[in-house]
């Protein structure tokens, strides 16, 4: 029997599900302070406005800044894909967050916003799209966890979630990383050249 998990404030029990959670993400080589920073910056094509949001000290400041940018004409058509990119980057680059998300099992996830009827639950009146996208990412993590992936840089088997690679050297397993950045690679950076289903 599935349960329901509600989140909203990043300081609450499941606050790590919030886009305000203080963890950096990397998309297309650019590191953003939070997934909220990235999402809000994509509302505009103006590089100065994007930089303004990138420089925001807090995710709430980034959200508020997003109300005052020159909105790109296709925003309504692309905003879900952009949110999904942000979530994949967030949970794909941080093994602990991925583990926490997987540990929610089959629970229904809901952003318990009292007013956002698109992304939030709003007492059952909202479309609950953020929660649904999080559950989509959770299913993708389950598939990634069960499969064997091959690193695009060294050719060794790799864990797609943590970014760690391993090679059998002289009968022993040697763990290493192919990435010099402090962040593990996100999914956009680490697509495998070979995928083998786990036997």
C-alpha cells in the first residue's frame, strides 16, 4: 500500500525534495546554487537576466527575480522539460539525495503548496506536477540502479548515480572517478555509450 509524502519547506522532514534545498546542480557545464536558480534563469533568453539570477544568494531571491525577467515566448511549452532537467541534475549528481528519493519507495510525492495550482498539490486542487516529475525521476533512478552502465571516458563499468567507475586490475577492483569536478556528473554529462541490462 502506497503512502503520501508532502513537502514544501526545505526545513521540514522531506525538505530535500524542494527546489529550495541548498545543493548545487550542474547543467551544460554551468553550476547553479540550487535547482530553483537554474529553473528561474531559464525563463529568459537574456544573458544579463540569467546572470542576475545566478548571482542570487538564496533560492527565494532567485524565485522572486524570476517574476521580473523578460519571459521567453515558449515558456509554457518548455517549463516542464526544464524542471525535469533540473531534477535529473539534482538527483543524478548527488548520491545521498538519490538514495533518499529511492527510499521513498512507491509513495506519492506532493509539493504541499497552498497556492501553486500547477506545480503544487493545493489540497488536491492542483495539478501536482512537481510531485509527478519527482516520481518520474525516482523511476528512472530505479532503472539506473538495476542496470550496468559503461563510462564514456574510461570505458569501465560505472554507477550512473554516483559517477564512480571500477576496473578489475590484477584481480582486484579499483574504484576511481573520471571527473575532476567536485560534483559527480549529471545525466546530461554522463550518457553511457553501452548499456547492458543486469543479469
